[in-house]
């Protein structure tokens, strides 16, 4: 929990506490809808030889996408810490954070088990990247604001859902097992997204001006936690070109969230709140234009997997 709290921050944390009964309902909905699976149920150790055989046909784009998704999942310690720092351990959030972390931990675990059993990467090379990623830390400039945390996680869960689901689609013709694993992970991300999205909707209803400010602070550019990973740019370029995840997807996520949160009809706003709302409503088009520029630039200047030595096919 934060040591020095401004009155505004105290009010925000107070509201999160007041909203506990509603948040507990969202947690109960999540538990009712989730499908709790375990890595050992999806991946049988006896299958290793067959896995490695089939995985040989995985294209470089799928391998690169798998590396990116796996590394992103392995950033879990950063997020467990951020949620605890921004929401505290005592309310419904303490329970949610531990449960969410336990669910998320299976994602990195199953993707890593798959990658190792199917011999997709040089594991030592990948492990070194993971080490660097965790050692680098991840400290977004949220100024202790729990509203920013909830806005960010609403975006991030949807982005990971899309990324896993698109990768599953591309893996399907080569490796049905990988498709199955990624689809299960994507379904988890979808349920996590719903929790954060609907929590943010509660904040918007109870404290619209400050919630809009928090949305504006994180939505124009989502800082990817893995951006410090050496080779991250190349991996994300490959993922973008292969249709796994890119700036167009981000524009669509922002647009969908603004619709779901009914930003256009938010009322009881001051004149500065109104201006903020207008700026938020213009965001999808702005991000979309930027996405087109980035897409055009990247298609002219393709970034091959050169130097990503943990991908065996490029060695
Ligand atoms: Fe995950
Ligand atoms: Fe998730």
C-alpha cells in the first residue's frame, strides 16, 4: 500500500472499498464462469516425441509469436506486485489478486512446458531473455492511481486474449495441440478482461471525471511490459506481420472499450470532463491512423528474425 496518500488518492481507495460488494459479485461471476484447468491435464509427458515431431513444421512466425506470448506471461511477478501496490491486500482485491495470479501462473507454465517438450526453442536463450525481463522490472507512471491500473488491465487482458487466439488460429494447421492450449489460455484472458472492464465501468459510474482522466492517462499508448526484452521489437514486428497482434488490434480494443463503457453518453461531467470525453472519443481514429502508418512502414521495412538465436530455424 502507498505510504503517502494525497486526499484524491485516499478518496479513490475509499471508493474501491465502498465498491467491495459489487466487486465481490464480479469475482463470484468469474468463479462461476471459469473453467479451471491444469497444465498436466493439457500436456501429457508421454506425448513428447510426437509433439517434437509435429512442432518441426511450425512456421517461424508461430515460433516467434509463441516466444512473445510466453515471455509476456512470464512477466506475472510484475503484475502481481502492481495490483497489490495499487489496490492493497485487505479488501476483495487481495483475494482477487491471489486468485488471478494463480490462474495466470498456469499460462506461463503450460506455454513453457509445451515449448520445452516440443523443442521449439533453444531454451537457454529464451530463459536468459526471461531473466532479463524480470530483472528489468516494470514501473509504469501511474502515480499510485488504482483507476489507471484497472484501465490498463482492461486493455492488457484483451490484448493478450487476441494475441493467444490469433496465434492458436495460425498454429492450428500444424499443431492442434498448441491450438488447443492457446485457446484455453485465450478463454481465461477473456474472463479476466470482463472482470477489469466491468470494474472500470463501476468506477466510471461512481466517479466519472477521475475515471475518464485515468482512461486518458493510459489509453493513447499502451506501454507493453515486455518492451525491455532484447529482441522484443523484432518479435512484435513478426507478430504484427503474421496477424497475431498489432496496432490495428489495439485501435479496435480501444474502440470496443469506449463503446462498452458508454463514454459517449457519460453524464454529470464538468466542462473539462466534457473535453476529456471528446478527446477519448477521437482516440480510436487517431490510433487507427497511426496503426496504418506503422503497418505501411513495417511492410516496407520487414524485420526478419535475424539475431533471435533462440529460434532454431534462424540459427
Ligand atoms: Fe495470461
Ligand atoms: Fe489474464
